[in-house]
C-alpha cells in the first residue's frame, strides 16, 4: 500500500513541476486547484494513520510555497484576493485557519512559526522536511500517538546503506563469502 501512496505523491509532484512550465495553462490550474491541492496534502500528511511519503509531502509542500515566493502564480488564488501580490498573505492566513481549526491546542504563535518556517525553508528541502516533521511530532505527541513512523524513511535508508557496506566488506576480503555467494563478475 505504501508504494501506491508514494507513486501517487511522485505523480503529483511531477505534475506540479511540469505544469509550471506551461505558463498559460499553469495560471488556470493554480487558480482552480492550488488551494485544494495544498489542503489535501496537509490533510494527508497530518493524518495520524498515514505513514508513507514524508519526503514527497515535503517536496510537494515546499514546491507549492516556493511557487508563491518566486512569483510563479500571476492570478488571484481566491475571489477575495484582489491582486496576485496578496496570494502569499492569503495562503498564510488560509493555512493558519486550517491548522487552527484542526489543532486548536496549538497556540497562535506556534502556528505562525510553523507557517513562517514553511515559507522560509521552501528552498532547502532537508530543512523543510525537518520542520514539517517537527510539526508532525508536536501534533502526534499531543494526541498520544507514536512518532517513530516519522523517521521510517531514514531508518530504511540507514539499513540499506549498512547492508550495502557489509556486502562490500565481505566481497573485498577473500574467503569470507562462499564462492557461490559472489556476484558473477567477481567469480573470475
């Protein structure tokens, strides 16, 4: 199931990146779907039963915030926005209201810092991901949920790296591995 979720997130990220290149179509797309996509991504990433794709969620959210900061969105994102220059303020207020409604235990100052971090770190993906993870830890700890799944990707990568390192060491020392366990190219 996790693979399907990650494939969906990867497709969404590629769509967002590709649509940015089509200026005219992009503006209509942003006006119609930007807020909705952002809301849904936040809903999924903050869902306590959802564990897959923190990296992709981070990339998607960072991309969405950077579109605003880099002035890639030239149309108002909502009817109440008169000027596209107001889009950043509108999105910040929208995200504030979204988070305040979903997590009333968070103080206004906490939410403002979370949102400021989203915009300040949108060009630095590792820092953005850590900021998002810190936010998720806050809401999961308050709910009494386990936060270990937020570090799952890093643990899997560390285990993969350790297994690769172990295999390399075993292959480099003659006699450690049975000759039948060696890759074909090393059996010569």
